[in-house]
C-alpha cells in the first residue's frame, strides 16, 4: 500500500523521460475530452474554469499551451540554475504532473448548473451564497487537485534538475509557475483569435 501511495504522489521516482511523457499525454487527452464534456477547462497550470459552449479543440489548445509553456520555462530555469538537466526528463515529468486534473474534469458535472447562476451573480454584483452543495464540493475538490498538481510539478522540477530542497529551488519554482501562468494567459487568447 505504501508503494502505491508513493507512486501516486511521486511517480517520478519510477517514471521519467519519454515514458512519463507518453503516459502524461494520455492523461492530458483524457482530461481534455472529459473536461470538454463537463465544460471544465485548464487554461494554465493553476487555472480550472467552467466555460460553456467551447469545443474540444479549445480544451486541447488550453492543455497544449499550458504544458508546452511550463516545459519550456522549467527547462530554461534548469539550464540556467542546475548542473545538468535533460529536456526529456523535464518534458516527461512536467507533462505527467498534470494527471490529477482528470479528477476535476470528471467531476465538472457537479458545477455545471450553478455556473450560470454564479456568473449572473458576478455580473449583477449581488453575491449570495445560495449555490448548491454540489458546487461547493466541486470547488473544494478542484482546489485540492490544483494543489496536488502543483506538488507534483514541484517534485518534477526538483527531480529533473537535481536541485536540492531549499530557498533557491522554491523561488525558482514560484518564478516558473508565475511565468507559465502569465505567458499562458497571453498566448491562449492569441491562439483562439481573441476569444
């Protein structure tokens, strides 16, 4: 049981490189398909959004941009600050670190009905906490999944670069996450024609 737990929360001890990339791609594709069915999208490595009326290619573009930018940013940080880093290790571990998002995508149906009500409240400025328990359960699960995915990304960066636990690793990771989110936020609308 302990082995299973370790693999679930730190798969990079056993899986890295192109093997991790291939497994990660399967999870990314499943997440995009299931998320599109439930109107849940991931336009960044921190973001989980419910957006009605998008197509599957939007979900695929969101995933591709977020992961590609993260791979590039963390690889460049590794090249600049680590002794040796291999692109295939960053590619594989960063891609695989996104697998928990499938949980949010699969549970997105919990929030669908309440999203329209929430958007209307936000537009009117009349916020009332009358949303259903299902919505709040989904929100809590989505937050936990985001944290889990970030922890996996941190471990992916640490293992792939060989950087030791400490202030340097933490600040590089935070910089990588913020850069990835910022660049993804700029690129996604450009790729979707301003949508």
